[in-house]
C-alpha cells in the first residue's frame, strides 16, 4: 500500500541500516512498507 508519507521507496535504505537482530517490531506500522519489504 502506498500513500503520502509512506516509506515504500526508502525501505531498502532503511533496512540496510538495521543492526543485526532476531526480532523486529514496527511500532509505527502505517502502511507496513518496512515490514513488507524486509527479508
């Protein structure tokens, strides 16, 4: 889902800056752009 303010186009860049982890919680889910594009 894309809407103004969505991070859909920035998702790959944002994910590349995540530190190593086992659990991911997206507290500001919005459209879910990050969680849907996360491997």
